[in-house]
C-alpha cells in the first residue's frame, strides 16, 4: 500500500513539474504560427481599453466582429500578447543638436532592450544629406561621423524615407508590425509628396507611432509650451492658442499618420531622456497589449476599403477600440528612391 502511495505521489510530482516547465515556455514557442500568410492577408492591430483607459485583456477571436466594406469577414489569424513583432524606427538626426540626439538614442536603446525572442528591429537615421539603416541603435558620435562630409546618400526626405521603411517592414517575417517615427514632420523636396504618402499608408499593414521633435529654428515658441497663429485674412498679427507655422504643420502630419494607422502621436515637451523613455515605454506596453487580427478579403481590388471592428460582449459599450479604419491592397512593389546604405555591423 505504501509503495502504491509513493508511486502515485511520484507520478503527481512528475506531472506538476512537466506542467510548470510548459508554463515557462515563451508564448512564441507555445503557439507557433500555423497559418500560411499570403500577400493578400490583411492584418489589423487593435488596442482595446475600458472607460478608465486600462487595457482590456483576455478577449477571444470569436468576440471580435470584423467588417470589410460592411461585409463580415472570417478571422483567419488571431494573436495577442507577447507575439513576435517587427519594429522599424525612423529618426530625423540633427547634427547641430548632439544633446537631444543623446537623449533620443538613449531612450531608444532602452526601448529595444525589452525586445524578445522572435522580434526584429531596424533603425534608419536621415538628414538632408541622406539616410542610413542599421539593425542596432548607434551612438551619437558615430552618427556625427557618418553624416559628416558629403553624407551617405539615399533618401533625404521624410516621405521618401518612410516609403523605404514601409517596404523593409513589409518584407519582415512577423505578422505584427509597427513603425516608430521621431521627426519634426516637415517634408523637404523629394520624389514623394504628402498625398503620395496618404495613399501609401492605406497599403501599410502596421501601426505608426510618432514622436514630434520641435525645431527651435522653425518653431519660435519651442520650449515655451505656447501655440500661436496669424489671422492672414485681416493681417492682425499673432494671437495665442493656435499655430499656423511650419512646425505645427509637421505636428499635424505626424498626428495624421498615427491616426490613419490606428496608433498614437506624442509631442515631447522637454525632449529629455526620462520623458522620451516614458513615451517609448508606453509604446512598448501597447505593442505587448495589442490584438492582431487577419483576414483574406473576398474581393481583390486596388481601391480603398473601409474597416469596422466591433466587440461582441455584454459590456462592449464601455470599450474603446483603436485601429486603422481603412486599407488598400498593394498592387505592386513601391519604388524606393535610391538605396539606403546599411551599416554592416555594430560600431
């Protein structure tokens, strides 16, 4: 009898150890991707919050109702939590502001330090002299050296750089994709205009988080937390509350990029490392709390499609959903303006 009890206890202990070992396996290994992802898969990243702004966890695929042009779609892919993410970072580097660059790059280093198994990341820095891409976050001094002289070549306009980043991110292996843009939002002369970028965003299956950087030479009220505008119809001069400057247009461009993709736009007031780190931490938290849904549209067309996402739950009226509201299938590979130089290895 004692032998039987000991054997039963040993079997129970072995089962417990096995269960604990399985629980410690990363989610990426517990739930491998089993669907075949084709070029026609449309993905939608969604953040669900309650009325207090807290992230809503534990929702199932069957609780989401997804409509494409008011036609209900069958969800072919569903993932949540720490699933692998492909992240692209675009940074407008200003060689004349090394202190700000140090704060930005330090915050980004902390941001990418929380990446997990299966995550991928690339970093693109650009100036009016060109752009360069790496799979790590370089130091400020290395960027200064790289952009000295004639520059690295490649796209030197925000919109052209975003085109190249979109193509690079679209070729990534993960279904969940996101882009972080740190810039003043202003576009210089390049091949692509804002209208072109608007069309490209409809083809972009990733959320675009943006952080606006004020430029003192352009935004004369940068650092004063004060917005002004001019009444051009009456030529009455500046008035407080709004701003009609180029800096404010840049803010609006970045905010629209984020809105269209279902993400959030931030504006760092002090542009210090602690504030930028806090913003990056918030973005990382959202990336981990996203639900990712995918479906194969019944009609393959190049026109813009409207998306509508609902939650089938008793308290759904208390939920707020953030996601992209439209999409357009990519009919062909986008043309990239020039080759973006790539750092072959860390400095």
